[in-house]
C-alpha cells in the first residue's frame, strides 16, 4: 500500500501511555446527594437523571464518563519509554488511512447534499474511557457513536497478523475503514434505526440485525478501498487479497470454531467469513453507497 508521504489526519487523539486512573467525579456527586434529596426540586432532578441514564444504558450508551464518574482525571504522565520505531510507524500509518477515509467520504456525503463530519481516532494502551463505557485492548478496535470516536490499541495489529493470520498494511487499513464505516452509519441515521429496532425484536432477530449492520460497515470499508485505488492509486499488487484475508479471518464462524470447536449461527453478530468477504468485495467493486444496503437483502 502506497501510504508513505500521504496526508496525515489532524483528527488523532493520542492517549497511549495514559491511565484511566481512579474515580474522581463520583466523589462530588456523592457530596451533593444529601442536598438534592432534601430539596423537592432536587428529588425531581434525581428522578429525571436516573431515567435518562437508564434509557441511555438500554441503547448501549454509558453517560457516566461524561460526568467523570468511574473515569476521573486522566494520568497525564507519559511512560519513560518512547514508542518503538515500529509502533510510531503504525501511528503514522493509521493517521494517513484516516485522512484518506476523510477524502473519500467528504465528496460522497456532498453528493447526498450532506456534510461529512470527521470522526476522531483515539490511540490508547490497554484500557480507555469512552462515552460508551470502558474499552480494552482485548475488545479490539471499536467505534463509539456517543462521542464519534474510533478507538484502537495498536497491539491489535500484532494479533491480526499472528493470531488471525492476516498480515499486511491493507489488512490493517481495512480495520480502520470498517470502524469509520460505523461512523458513516451514525451520521446517516442507520445506527439509530438499528438501536430502536432492537428493542422490539427477539435476541436472535437482534443478532441478525447486528450482522447486517456489521456487513454494511464491511461494504463501506470496501467502498473506501475502491476510491483509494481508483482516485489516488494507494493500492499495490496483493493489497486486495490482504483485506479479503482479514475479513475472512474475523468471521463469526471461523472465530467460534477456533475458540470452542463448534459454530452457533443464532449467536452471530458480525457475519460469517464468506459474508464479510462478499460485502467488502461488493463495496470495493462498486464504490457506491446504494450498493451497500445490507438491510434490503435477506441474508442466508
């Protein structure tokens, strides 16, 4: 992948080496609690606040970090060890990939008569606080719709290569483009519709809806790859195969078979290896948003 020398996004938040630290904001709330209870208005505020937080949690959103509860002041001291040359190169790489997704989605949103709002990409080590709750490196990269941020611990790329057998820079780029795809879903209102629908359907049906959402993000990642290649010639020979291998490596069926020896389709939330490959390939071949409507198709 021809990424060196490319524009680096300014929407990078580097929290590597920072610790979430002990809770700080919670102490203030506890000190104010007796005053609120003694006040009639205060009691109404508490009731309304509880209702808001419960509703947010039902949607999978944790508002406590916004108030500092369980979050506290970040430890701003950096470790004495500077990032290795390999880690710094990865940080530069994801900044270039993020910038290229911006260059793809801005004109596509403009063609829809909308303005693309850039996500922020957060680099972290081990654990991180987000508006969606505490994240960890073990979770892998994730997108939080409540704060419009993509979170990644760069050690995931080692796992992608060594544990999942999917090496290569375009495989790494696919991961970023997939999470940005979730940001696009949020901006287009798709994520909100999915959240609303989950409250009205069974667990198995909700899982199938989640699969469609994830496969659309795969298709959006392929769509980015299409424009990165056709407009800016970023891809080299073998790059597409790297991304397809990564998509196949993290299919629900392959991960379940590897972890437990059996496959339970009703519990799938991201799609099979074949589905993930197919939808990434569709986006890559087409380059059109309309061709990524996974919700309009019945999935096997």
